[in-house]
């Protein structure tokens, strides 16, 4: 048995216990899920000190708000990752003035992430992750890069325009159309 | 924004979840989401879609000091008046989890009881088995007497009393199946009504029902979106 397997049922029970103030369940939840959350935080924030701070913030919030999770929000790990991502975006807005963008072209590396690497979770998540990867491949290169940079770097429209060296209006439409195509593709596959 | 255009609603939900919706537009959208359950569900769908991207990252273990620091912060936050001290309504999903657990126990008990019955001696009336349930809403005199004939997929509801908090909402009846809540239909708030039962319910060894408060016309998502007001088992009546 994989000790880090983040199975939805297990996580759901742990979240319920954490909502009741069960500290052992909280420690177990951390042990199982922190690796996933930290990987995302590190990817977005690019600095381990910020990512560690954000990870603490997330788990403090999870400790306080575990009871606000409900299954209609998606699988538990999905929810935890969403909590982590919003926290990272908030931190970025506080800590990274728009003038201090990391001077990298991370897009290519990000594409490798979206296309390669096996998903790190159970079968259901693997399936949805596989589906998303397939749909991401169907976007134009610009659309895909825009969505990935917004997701993994937390870029705003103006930041995307600078990173991709394109006019603001063009970038906005890449994002908008990329997301619309993503939706069509995901819905066609589930229908 | 035109609040009814589905493409625009989805586009805004997507940009909200992605984080590219910013500033005043983001705050406006956040206010809208608070009162629009369907829009909220659309945001959740996008959050889940996008989180699939993060699931592809290989895990990274944080330094051990992070956990220690976290424990200190939690201990510090406990010095303040305990947030868990004041009683408050159980959150929606925990109510469901509780009901589902209770239903599972009932099912288990029934299952073990059935096992001691020699094969072939099952009650011949199983085909026409009838169940009754009484559902009462707290803080009101609203109640329903329900009679169910699962084999025929029928449920008959007789409403009594009044639910002053109803407003423009609908009251939706759910069967708590082992897989989670399954919608049965909207309960009449006066007089009588007949609802169709899901087929799978006929093979269920125990039946638990629940009522939730929903937008007019019922839950837009097929799952409960409002508070669970009450739940009760249906008892075998013949």
C-alpha cells in the first residue's frame, strides 16, 4: 500500500474528523496531502520560503474550515489543491509587484508538465487528469501557454501580455477562447 | 453581466477559477456567486477541471520544520476563545455523511438479520412491500406522511402544517442511497402529491429519506445545494 496514496474516501473521512477538531486526523491529512499541495505552491511561487509559508497558511485554513468542504466541490484533494492555489495567488499579489516578474520563459517547461508526468493519484483523478491533458493538447499553442502561465504562474492579463510579448487584447482572447474550447472539449467527452 | 447567458456565465466562472478575473470585476463576481447556486456550481466545476493540472505535478515533500511551525500556530490560535465552543448547525455535507453512515448501519443490521433466515423463506409479500415515513421540519409544524411502494416505484405524500421560512424556495425529497443522495422530487407544501421513486430503491434493504431547502424548482445540480432540514427512515408497514 502506497503510504502517500491520497484516496478520496480516506481523505473525506479525515476532513470530516478534522472538522470535529481531531488533531490526529489533521496530522494524517497533512502527511498524505502536503506533498501535493507543496508541489503546486512551489511551482506557482518559485521560492521555497514563500511556498512553505503558503503551505502553513493553507493547512491552518484547512484546520479551521474543514467543515466547509462538501463533496459537490469535487474530490477532497481537488478542493485542497484549490485552497492552496487561491492562497498562492493572494500571496503573489501581495509579494510580487507587477514589475518583478520572474524573467523566465517557463511556458515550455509547463507544457511538459501538462503533457507528461503521470498523475499522482487514484484512478478517478487519473482519468479526469488524462481527459484534461487531452483537451489541453487540442488548444492552439498560444491558448495553451496562456492558460498554463495563468494557472502555474498566477499571471494576470497584463503579465501574460508581457511574458508572451503580445497585445493585451490578443492575450485576453487567447485566455477566453482557450477556456471556452477547453470547456467544449471536456463536456463533449463527458457527454 | 447578462446573468442568464450560459456561455458568459461559464466564461466568467472559468476566469475566476483561473485567477485572470481581477479587481472590481472579481469582487462583483464573488458577490454574485454568494446568491447564485448554479454559478457557484460552475465555479466549482472549473476549479476541479483546473486542479487536474496540479495533479500531474510530482509530489514534493516540504521541510519537517513546516509541520512544527504549523503546530505552533494552531496551538497559538487555540489560546483565543474556541471557535468550536458555540453550537452551530452541522455543515451540509457532514449531515449527509451522518445520514449515509446511519443508513449503512441499518442496512448492515438488516443484512445480518436476513442472513439467519433460511434461503427460500423470504417474505412472499416483498413485491408489494409498503413503507411509511413521517418527516417533520424543525421550527415549524410542517410535516409529511409518506407511503412508499418501492416495487411499483410509487410514493404518496400528504402535507400538513406550514413552513413559514419557505419563501420562494422549494422543498426537495431525497433518498440517501449508499452512493449518496438521489433526488426523488419536490414535496407538496399543502394537500397531497404522488412522486416517482428511483428503481434502485426497490432493492435497498433499508430506506432513509431527507428533505433539503432548494431554489424554486429544485436543486439545479442533481445534488442537494441547500441545508438539509430533516431526515428519517422509512419503516416497513406491510
